[in-house]
C-alpha cells in the first residue's frame, strides 16, 4: 500500500509538471509576451516619409523601443540594432512579410540572443568622421543622381567615411543604385528599419526618427548630406549639414 501511494504521488507530480511545461510553451507562443514589443502595423496609405514624399517600399515592424530596452537592459544603439536585425531577418524569411505571430516570436527570441551576444547587423565605422548621405531623391530623379555623383567624386567627400541611408527603399535597391552610378568606394548602408518612433530618452515621437549621435557615438563627427531644398526631419543629432 505504501508503494502504491508513492506511485500515485509520483504520477500526480509528473502529470502536473508536464501540464505546466505544456502551458508554458503555449504561453510562449500566444503573444502574451512578445506582442507587447510590437507596435501596430501602419496601413499602406500611411506608410510614407513626408519629408521625401515617398512611400516605404516594404513595411517595417516597429518596436516599442522604450519597453524593449527596459526589459532587456539595452541602450539606444542596441535597441535600434535589435529592431534592424529583426526586420532584416523577417524580410529574408518572407518577401511578403506575412509570417504568423508564432514565427515572428521565434524570430524575436533568436534576434534577442544574437544582440545580447554582441552580434549585430550594422557594423559601426571606425572612422571618426562620417558622411551620412540621404539618397532617396537621387534614386528617383536623374538630376539629383547626377548631383550626387559629382559630390561623391569631390575631394571634400573623401575626408569622411560614407554611410548611405534610404528612408523608403530596401538595402538591396540602394546597393543597386550605387552600382548604377558607378560608386566603387567602401561604404555602409543604414536601412529604413533603423528608424524608431521612440527617441533616445524613450519618448514617443510623431514620426520614426534617429538620433545619429546616440546611434554612432558622441565621439563621431557626423555630416548629414541631403538633397537641396529638402529638410529630412527624421534624422537628428548631427554636427554639420551639406546639400547636393
């Protein structure tokens, strides 16, 4: 009888433990945890960049950067790298960005492990001086493209490391454009998913933005280069400005 009672206790504990494990796994994929970090998707008609009068080529999964940073102990740069890494992998896994919530949750935790291990998609330039060039209008207008080509060949441009940023087009399309205009120098690309509706202080902004100093580091000398007659409100925290 004593052994029978012990057997019942053992079976009961095992069943409870198995049920608890199943429940935890289920909760892991119900969205009760990860979905809190996702901001609602913008409708296609609102997914635009007002300062450049263009529509984003692909939807961006924006995160609640404030909540993300608090939960995972991330600084501003790490939070941006997290969102950037997630969107890059999301685009690679589904050209239509139609993954299920479960798939996005799995991706979220995979990205979390990489970011916290220091594995990030955007490698920081080691150069002290950075030229950050907004290329969207040049990609849409031949005259602007010609002006940009002239700038890229100037001696002044060669004094800093170039980072090309597009707020509307994909990384691949931006690279194709640079090949088209025969730019052969070393460079980096900052994709549109590197912007966030939250600033470095965790405050919600009216549009997705980036503080360049907070992302690249206060020791960097950053020159923002944008099309003449355009003020790119989405990019702040630079030292100088130049137009092309």
